């Protein structure tokens, strides 16, 4: 195996989110900045909104009802 070709490994790297949450991981980058994380993502916080464009959900339900 060749020596000195691998990037430096940080065992205490940080992930910084725009919401202020900081997570500690191991990575080849010392600081990683992200815009959204599991603390502020709507899917994980329960504030998820379903956007129905052009009545697609209603059309699907009508098709499903016809087949039954």
C-alpha cells in the first residue's frame, strides 16, 4: 500500500447546520456546513406539508375507486 496518498482523517469533525445544530462525526473534512438537518427538516419534525398540484391526489383516488 502506498504511503502519504490518503487525505487526513478527522475523528472529531463537525457538521454545522443553518438552524444552529452541531453534530460530531468522523470525516476527511474538519467542518461541514449544511442547510438542513434532521432537527429542522419538515419530514422529521412532523411539519411536512403535502402540496397537491392540479388535483393529482383526487384524480388518483377517483381512478382507484373505479377499479374497485
